[in-house]
C-alpha cells in the first residue's frame, strides 16, 4: 500500500499547487455582477424640517430592509438589498431634492467566477485526500496525508471566506446619505456674513 500512497499524494499536491486537476464548470451570470455603493446628498431647509426628514428616511429604510451601519446628525450609512437600491433612492427623491448623486459600481463577475471554481477544486481535492487517508497503512503515510489535508482545509476556508465576502457585496448595496441645510451657513459663511454686515454699516445707516 505504501507504494500507492506516496505517488498518489505527490500527484494531488502537484495538482493543488499548479492549479491542475478537474474543475467544475460554472455558467456565467446573465448580467454583470457589481458591488454597488451610492452617495446621495439632499437639501432640507430648517432644523425642524430636517428632524422630520430623518424620521421619514428611517421609515423608508425599514420598508426596504436596510441596516443602519453608522449615523450622525447630518449623515446616514445604510446597507440594503441591492435590488432595493433604486427604490430607496426614488423614495428619498420624493422626500427632498437630491442635489448630488454618485454611484460606484465596480464589476466583480470575473473575480466571483474564479473564486467559485477555486472553491470547487479545493473541495474535490479535500475529498480525495480524505479517501486517501482511509487507505493509509503506516503512521508515516497517515501523517503525510493529514498534513496535506490540513493545508488544503485551511486554503479552502480562506477562499470560501473571500467568495462569501464578494457575493455579499453583490447582494447587498451600500448607501451614504448626507442632508444639508442650505439656509444655515457654516463657519466660513458666518465670517463672510459678518464682513457683509460691517461693510453695510460703513455705507448705509438706518
């Protein structure tokens, strides 16, 4: 049996390191896979209106199944089903004017397909090593197969995690919402407003 285990193990190791061996065929998706992230800015005039706006935004987020990742007094970071991104943006547009909108949508079709093939290959290799372990007769053979089995199991876990992360980015979109008050000047705005009042006082007296 020892004469069979050694060459078989060497063959499996060579296949795993060189990318050889049979690979499962995956049908390419009909549409490109994209990881979508939207950046939306809205204008709402006045503090009371902004508070009411945020209440409506939270209601809309619940309706589309969004998860709040982060929130400040003037911004919101959401993760939601990718299929609901357009619905969320349309709902926002109905609540207040959208002054700026940017969509980052890198295509990850090739990466996802490659990871799926690599996962299938590693799973098949692991199954062959498990079967080979049952045929091992000596301690040396058992240790050699178990060592390679551990390496393949670790590599498989890493690739599966990468695939899960990529598929999650495709299935779930992210939206960064910022709400601005056009009637409320910032620190620089107050400086110019003060200069305006000073110049007006020099030339115009009530």
